[in-house]
C-alpha cells in the first residue's frame, strides 16, 4: 500500500446556518485546502461542528472534494471526515469515499491522517488504486 506525506494549508470560513443549527450550537464552515507534495491538489468542502469549550468535548463531520494529482495521476476524489473530542482527547477518521475517484484516480481507496506540528498542517495518506470503475 503506497504511503505519502506532505504539508497542506487550510482556510475555513463561517457560513450561514439553519435555525436548527443555530439553536443547537452547531456551526457550519467552508473549507479550502492546498495540498503539497505527492498529493498536489486543491480541496474544497463543507463542515458541521459542535464544541463545548468548557468541557473540551465536541464533534465534526465534513465532506471534501480533492482535485489535482496523486503520485502523478490526475483526477479527483471525495474525503469523508469524522472527528470527535472527548474532554480533550481527539479521535479523527478521514477516508476516501468508495467509488468517488475520477479520471486516473478511479478505483482509489484509503485513509488520510492529519497532524498539526508547530502550527503547520501535515497529511499522511495510505491509499490503494484498485481496478478502475466502469
């Protein structure tokens, strides 16, 4: 299974939310990312999040479309993010949405880990390229 790592930049912007979200404390944000390295791509997506800052507990979900090149193969795919924090202990899963790969990334699967070190964001991506989807 190929493994790649690199840095990425992320910008988040608060978006309008529904009355249900406003009443519950759920926030909505747009995501814009630029991946560098073997994943040379632009990501854009939507995130819903809730955080109880006093307790340090919360969760977020996001869908992100990534478009560019992965180890020289051009195409796009979707990532599904699910994250939780329980009294400061974080858990995060970011997975390629099955059958979402397009063009030369058709058949892509895998998981992506996110690290924040020294104020910078990094990814570690383990992926497979199975048979292309017809």
